[in-house]
C-alpha cells in the first residue's frame, strides 16, 4: 500500500557552501556604520555584582588617566578614551555597560594602575533592599 521512497535529488549535500554563507553572514553582524579607523574595538571588561553594587575591570594598557573618560547615568556606565596626539585623539574606543540596578553616582570610584582600570559602582539607596520591622 505505502511505499518508502528515498528523496535524494534536490538535497544540497555540499556543506562547504553553507559554511561560506554562514561565515559571510556572521561577519556582517559585528559591523557598524562607523569606520574602524575612527573607533577602535571596545576593550573587554569583567563585571562582578553583589548586594552592594558592581565592580568593573578593564584592560587598557598604554593609556594615561587623562585619556580615559568615565560617565555614569542611572544604570549605565560609559567608558571612552583615546591616545591624545597633537590636537586630536587617535586610537579611540567606547564601551557602554548597562547594569541591572541604578548606580549611586556620587560614590563611584575609579582606579587606574598598571594598565588596568577598576571602577567601583555602588548600588543606589533606592534600589537596596530595606529591612521592615514587624510590630
């Protein structure tokens, strides 16, 4: 009544073409409208969070404190920088980090030593859990 038939015609078994297609597609995902000569790839960061806030470390070898700019707004930290040459910045980078809580901007601290930037970001008082006493 029913016959089993193998359908091997029309199936593309040359997977190298698929590999080339996927590699080409994936390479376009990281591209942007900004030329790579204008903005350098964002430096990698490590982020640790706990009940008190967050600590961010960034490897930035070869930069000085004057070439690094840190800004904080609500739950977002933005790092910008670049080597300062005569009247212009070269080798620029920018990295924005969004945290799962608001930051107490007045108490943010940053330390740059031996090419590593460490930023301490305390959680905002309004975001901290409150202990409620029961009468």
